[in-house]
C-alpha cells in the first residue's frame, strides 16, 4: 500500500485563482488515479480520468505550484490535460490529439454544411478595397467578399461564425 503525505500551503477548497500557490507532495509508488484525485481535492477542481489511464508514480516535490505538480504527474505517465468547462479531462496524449482532430473535423463539417448568411458592413475610416483581403483571410472556404466602392461597404457572405469573426475584425479600431 502506498503512503500519501500531502503538506499543503493552500486552503482546502482552493479554486483556479490560487493554483499558483505552492504545495509539497511526497508519494511513493502511488496509483496515478489516487494522486490525481488528491490534487483535484487540494485545489477544489473537477478532474475526470478514464479507467484506461493506469500506472504508478513516485514524486518528491517541495513548494511547487499546484498546476506544475499536476503537469509533472501527467508528464511522468505520458498524459495530457484539457479543460472542458469546469472540468479537467486527463487522458493519454494520443487520445487527446485524436479528440482535438475530431472536434476540428466536426467544426469544419458544420461550416461546410452551415447556412450562408450575407451581411453588408459599411466602413467609415477605411477603404473597402484595402480591407477586403484582410476580411477574406478570416472567412471559411465558402465565404466571399464583394467591395461596393459606391457606398464604401463590404458585402460578406459566409456561415454565421465566420461572418461574426469578419465583422469583429472590421470593427476593431
């Protein structure tokens, strides 16, 4: 049975704002699930670790920021983390990379299948012809920009998220 000794330099229910405060952690041949659960309880955060993540760790860290301890434990086992809302999801680097690729593919599919919307963006302090290439850079592959020199406007057609990104870009001072 592994012995866990944790000397804390932070409050028991610490939120993300105090994750930089140092902690001391001494564990010998401890199950990685137990260590991650201990770290989650220490900082008052939610951590999800799949059953497939296995292994044991031995650490002797003194006065190290909580998030550094977490990253050290993960690196020792070839793991990574991602924040999903209020939850830290821990998994192998390979599975996290696959999940990111799948998320990007879903986003690209949504853009490819999304309804096209057209918006006229009138400009006051810039020439539409000069701004059109900058706006084109933030659009999806289906997006288009037409310059109306008569009204100094850009007629932008794209899926809603890309259209909003273009409008926000143009609105920046």
